[in-house]
């Protein structure tokens, strides 16, 4: 890793995309090794709601979350009013966004804003008050966000073929 000093706030979508999507450990072990190193170094965190979203699964990713408990943090007191402000801003969003429990997005943005973190998400840009995607929510609240590929570039990570 490049040794960048930025700290990241993980969205559930990143872990799901890495594990269940196109970056599984069996094919890209280096990504997982680097991710775990960032966690061990304290440079990658997530709100406890991300872990709760992962608890819905019954696979190796759920097991990973249980063995990496240190990545999932409780909110700081200053984050509660930020979550309220985010929920108020998107109060016209569909019922899933506001009532689905757990729903990590407001907690991710609040944590990132309060702790000066960069959100790492696999969600695609979608500018809609009624169905807000995490990049849009981040931008609405002045929080920087990165896609998985942008994160890999920023960290100077690459995974050459083993051939």
C-alpha cells in the first residue's frame, strides 16, 4: 500500500461487491489482504449498522464481519444529530430508505462527516430525493466518496496476474 493517511468509512455495498461480486477472495486475495491491513491499521472503519446489514447474510462475508469486529464502531454523540439531519433531508424518500432496519447510509455519512473520513461505496451515482444513492447523499452533506476502483487508484494498489 502507498501509505496514504486518509481513513475510509466502508459502505455495506463494498463488502458485498468484493465478496459476492466480481472481487471474491479466491480470485483476488490481494484486495482482501490490503483491505484487512487497512482495518488492522485503523484506516478503514464502518458504523455498526453496516455489520447489522451484513448479519442478514449467512455466508463467508457474515463470518468475516464477525471476525473483524474492530472495523465496526459505535456512533459518537455528535453523529446522532447528523443522522437526524440526513433523515430529515431525505424525509420524502421511499419507505425502505427511512424505515428499513438496519439502514446504514445515514450512519455512514454522519460518521464520515463527523470524523473527516472518505466514504467507500460500490453504489452508483443516482441523484434522487425519493431514492437517494449514497454518493448523492454524501455530496449533499459535503462528504467525499470513492468507488472501489477510485479507492484502488488512490491507494496505489494493483493486482497483476499471477501467470
